[in-house]
């Protein structure tokens, strides 16, 4: 709708750990149903960025707006209730609990005004991820790496996010599992779920990002709408290309 706020607006966001500048000022927006791709090597500031968006890391400067409302100082648990959900690096599932227990934790984290009946939501999730429905009472440690990542995504969906933050969802996965994860993410994005996707390398997503950002040592090296960098461009940026203007 014309005049509608982006789901996420970031204005001059910067993060420091003591005297160390972990993330130099960065600005971007994510439309409803949009897709922002954030690339960079280890130590680039990618995780710092999504943790700041999720409220898990304090910001030094700048603003984070969700649907036009300033949430920069809102704590992490209230950001989840507002509609921002982070799937952290390393899956973030809870070993020792069953698949069902993990899913129910996601459902309980949904804001009461958007929380739909549990059985209805679980049925929808297990239709999207049939293998979870077949193994609800198994310990999640019995899952493969790719299945564990799918469980983490499924749990995040039960919190009813308007914006999903994904920190290197392909990390440590076999190529076949990566393809499965990204097919599912593309399906969710095409259905209208806005995403900020963090990876080290260019991913084979079905759609072109609305914006691609490349970070290196906390600096914004590339910030371009409507395209993603090629492998050659990315290699040059990782080796110390020019900062984004």
C-alpha cells in the first residue's frame, strides 16, 4: 500500500564493544515481504548487526524502526513480541527436549494478540515440515544438521514473526541440506514473510534480494538495491575493496 512504512528501517546503526567499533554506521530498510542479504567473512560484523536488530546487543548510535515505531531501546523479549525473531548461528534448538517441546516454546513466545490456537499452528507447521510431525516426541538431538536447522526455523515461525533474522543458516550443513533449507526460506519469503539473511558467501536464493550488503571488519563495503554481488565482486570486497559510498 502506498505510504505504508517498511517493516524495518535502520538509520545510522552502529555498535561498539568498549573501544572497539564492531559495526560502523549502516542504513537500510526492508519492505513487507522483502529480502535483505548480508554477506561478509568471519568477524565482519554480520552477527553483530542481526543481534542488534534482535535486541541482543546494545547499539552505540542510530535507530531501529519496526513498522515506523522506534524499538532501539526495546529489550529482546519485547522485540519478539513486536514481531522480530532471530534464528541464531548454530541453530539455537534446545537439546534434551523433544521436537514438540521446542515447537511449543516458539508458540508460547508469540504475542497473545497474534497467538493462534496451538493445535492449529502445529498442524500448519508440520504440513510445512512433514518430518517434524512424524517425530514430534523424539529428542531433537536425533535430528541431522539440516533437520535441526529446519526445526529452528519452524520454532521461530510459531512466534508469529513479521521479520525473520537468519544468522548463517547454511553453516555446517551438507550441500543437499543447504538446498532444502533455502527452498523452504524462499517459499516463506514468497508467502510474504520479510527476512534479513546473513551468510558468508552468495546463496542460491530463488529471488534477487531487495538489497545486498557486504560487511568487512565492521565497515559497509557494498550496499546495493536490486542485485547481489557476483562471486568475483565478493572476493574483491573480502580482500579489501572500496567502501560503499
